[in-house]
């Protein structure tokens, strides 16, 4: 199986965002606005938490995939690039998580 990355998913979301709503769930989400996008992200996040609590590995995998997808749609809807988030993560690696949190 070919390697697949979050960058590949961003590209796929970009492509599907250009489609019509009757052809693309991504386009439907983007058309419905940030409230709907955020709600879907929240729902998927809760489903992931439940799967983790229940120690259901298969469900954790599928729900985590849903969380990644919906997070990337949320970022697109917010006009935020994945590379900006990755850069922020890189910036934070210069100090411990406890120090970084205390600095906020």
C-alpha cells in the first residue's frame, strides 16, 4: 500500500472542496459553515474518546481518522494551513510541555 500523509489528506480535501455539494461531503461541510464543521469535529472527538475509554483499538483507529479529517476541514474553513500548525508544534519542541503551558 502506498504511503499516505496528512499532506495528502489536505490535498484531497482541497480537491473535494472544488467539487459541487452533490458530489462532495467536504464541499457540503464547508458550505454549511463553521458551526457545523466545529460540531462535526466535536462529535468525532467525543467518539474517539469513548473508543479509547472502551479500549477498542479498531474504533480508536477509525475515529482518529475521522478526527484528522474533520480537523483538517476545520482548519481549511478557518483559513489556517496545516503547515502553520506544524510550525507551531515545532516551535514548542524547544521547551518542555510544562514550561510551554506555564508561559501561556
